[in-house]
C-alpha cells in the first residue's frame, strides 16, 4: 500500500507494441500479488492518470491516457500485461496517434465511468463508457481534409483494431447524436465504422440536418468519406430555397 502521491512504472523487457505503462495517483495505490509473486490487481484512489506509451513500431501506433477519480487494473497471469481496467468518476480516455496524417484523429471520450479490456501485449480491445458519454474526434493532419466529429449518447462502446490500434467501430446507444462540421443527426442508436467512415442512424425516426435540408427516415446511412447519404423506410425531406443552396439539392430545377 502506497499512501500520498504515488507512481507505478511497468517497462517491458522486450519492447513490442508498447514501451511503458505508467500510473500516477494522488491518494492511494494498492497492489495485490498472486502466490507466485506476479502482479494481479492494482487499485487507486484519488485522481489517477494511466499512460500507455506506444512503441511507434506501427505507422498507426497511438498513445493512450486514462484519467479518473478511482481506477482498478487487472493483469494477466504473467503480471505484466493488462487484461481489463475500470475507471470511475469523471473518467477521460484519450487516444492520440504518434504519427499524424491526413486521415488520423485524436479521440477524446468523457463519461462518469469506463470499463476497458485488452488483447495481449496491452493492445486495447474495447472500452464501454456509461451514463452520458461524449466523444470528440479532432483531425491531426496539417492539411485539412477532415472535419471535427462529435458523438454524445447515454452509453458508448468503442472497439479498437487489434493490429493498428485505431478506433475500428463505436456504437452510441440512447439519445445518440452525431455532428461533423455544420451537419448533424440524431437517433436512438448510432454506429460508426472507420474503414468506410459510414455513420448509421437507427431507431426512433432518425433525423439528419444541414444548412440545406432536414430529413427524417426509418434508416439513415451517412458516408462521411464520400459526402453522400442514403435514406430508407418512410423518408420525409425538407429542402430550403434553391437560391440559398446554390442548386445543390437533388431538385436543382425549382419546377
């Protein structure tokens, strides 16, 4: 048991996907060991920061930071690699790519609490954020080819690609809302897949809007990569004046 400002650093003997795990806690750090001496559980009290530093061996490598008022980290049988982690109280998860590119985002998720699990070698598998979650994704490239994205929902489940550690998919459930630039949409459930950058709105008559139009439909698929949208199952569309939209609506001829 360590009382007061404490620090734990775990450095792998063979650097692969990560080069260091460090933990800072303001009040208490409590370590539980197995009978064979391997680390099993690490609990903290007080504002805690867990840093997982990537090695940079992969072009898509990303550093991860988890901050919360209390944390619990559970280790695999070797005592060196994370199996799961819990963060409670004003929790923040930051995924920051080491190598900035035109297609990369810095992702920040905030929620009252998180539960995360990991692949081998401390690779992130998924994180579940509960009770009013918010995600902000800011493009990291110097050339502006992407726009800032924002998701909010009651719960949010984020899945990571095992090899690249990039955000692979996330599911926003319960009063979900998404915005990119000046456009946005709402529905009960929203799913985003990064390989095709499609946002899928489902449940409770999804609605999407921009400065040119407002559309409701049973299903909406918004392709943010190609800047196109598909609507189905009872579509209701309201387009604003042709003059205002510079003839960009599907009905460029006012007649």
